[in-house]
């Protein structure tokens, strides 16, 4: 049976990644003008440094032959063009501000401010067609490899496997057991639901906030690489725990935080459940942070903030689904002690499933396949 569990987890991981083909870019360049594409992000300090130069070039009579196309990367269509530009020009570290002029790109405020105007003067004597928009693209590739897309099954399965972990289960089981000791099953259900909703809201806000910071700072590529690396490291630790649980580094809620969790669990009130949901969401990041960080890295690199919201909502819904199942089982009469024994018996397999997912995501990210 346990072998079947392992095979199922591996098949789930392999089945959620499918190839995608991008749409052709629109031809918005003209042959008799110098076309400049400026990509920026609202709130990006480096972009703000470049904007006065862009505005001056666009408004001055000295450059009547310039067409400046301005793209805010949080707009979905502009982000797709930004992604296309980075792929076409083999830009390893995707970030803003970014300027495309002819067959040249400049990235970062210092380089753009120092070199763009001189390049405009040089470009007047060269082919003024813009490589970005005037060449039709059949599919986006990176280093000759077909790029793979984020899919709903990948998001949901990642959230589900992330939610099936001993850390998330332990606190809820302790909470419902405490409430059942009082003997009020309806109160247990109500407070349990409040706790789960608090976890959901906290995780969503944390994920969206981190994604926003990454994109506003223009460091999506750095975070993408860091997230992939963290996912692999956390994955290896989880797989280690399958063979040697508790030996060496183990991803779990810190021991010094368990006293605080116990304190709020024993209060058994709605306000305490809200606080508990928030605290647990923060404390259990060593257990769950690797998968979530990798997904946020993927989202920040592949889509805008607005487009990422549905993915974050679905991911976190999948994350709390196991908690909802446990709460429902206890409400229907299951013994929390029996569920806790199951958690302890199966935690090695939970760790293995999370480890496989983390390493798979990390490798695919670093190799450019996703």
C-alpha cells in the first residue's frame, strides 16, 4: 500500500506539467522610425530613475523619428511581450527597467541612462526595424528548450501535497481534541472553521504580498532562481526525513513556538482561533515554505499580480483541503487520537511526497523547462 502511495505521488507530479505555445507578437513597429520598447513596473525605484529620460526622449523635438512604446509589466499583454523580449534576447536575469532598441537591449537604470541616447544616434544610420516586434514568433524557447507553462493541476496538486504534511495536521488535531474535551461538537466545528479560514487568509496575503514585492522590485529572475534552489534543498531534507526522520536538520515547527500554540489552542475561542491561524501560518513555514516559495517564484516570473490572484486562491484552497477533511471527520465522530496516530505513522510518506514535488519543481525551474 505504501509503495502505491509513492507511485501515485510521482505520477501526480509528472502529470501536471504540459507544454504551451505562445501567441505571435503583434507588429507595432514602423520601418521609418526608431522603435524603442520601455518595460517598467509601477513602484520600481530603478524604473522611476529612468522615466525622466524616457519622457524627455518622447517629448523633445530633437528626436522626431522616435516611437517609444511603454509597457507596464503588470498589464497581462505587456507582460507577455516582456517575457517574449527576455526569451528572444536570451536575457538570463529577467527584470525591469528594460529597454529594447533595434537589436540591442539595455537593462537597469544605470546602463539605460548611460547608453540609450548614444544608441539612438547610432541607430539612425542602421536598420531601424525592431527585432522584438517585427519578427513573428511561433513559440518561446529558452536555450533551445520548449518552455512549459503553469497549469491548474500543477497549482492544485502542489497546494494539496503542501497541505498534506505533519505540521499542518498536528495543530488542528490538538485544537479539535481540546474542544472535544469540553464536549461541544458544534463549537468545535465553528472554531475549527475559523482557524482554517485564518490559515487560508494569512497564507494568501503572505503569498500575494511577497509576489508584489518581487515584481515591484524588479528582481523576479533572482527570486526565481533562489526559489528553485530553496525548493531543491528543502526537498532533499524532506527525503532525508523519509529515511532518517528527526536526525540532523528536520523541517518542523520550532520547539519554542509550540508553547504559544498550546496557549491559544487551550483558550478555545473565536479570537484565539484567528490568532492561532495567523501564528501557525508563520511558524510552520519551515515545513511548508519550500513549495509555496517555489510556486510564488513561478508566478512572479510568468504572470502579472492580477493574473496570479486566481492561482494563489486555488493553491491555498488546496492547501487547506486536508484540514477541512480532518475537521469534518472529527465532527462526524472520528477520534482525534486515531487521526493523530495515523499522522505519526504516515508522516515519513508525507515528507517523501513533499520532497519529490519540491525537487521536481526546483529542477524544472533551474533547467528552464518551467
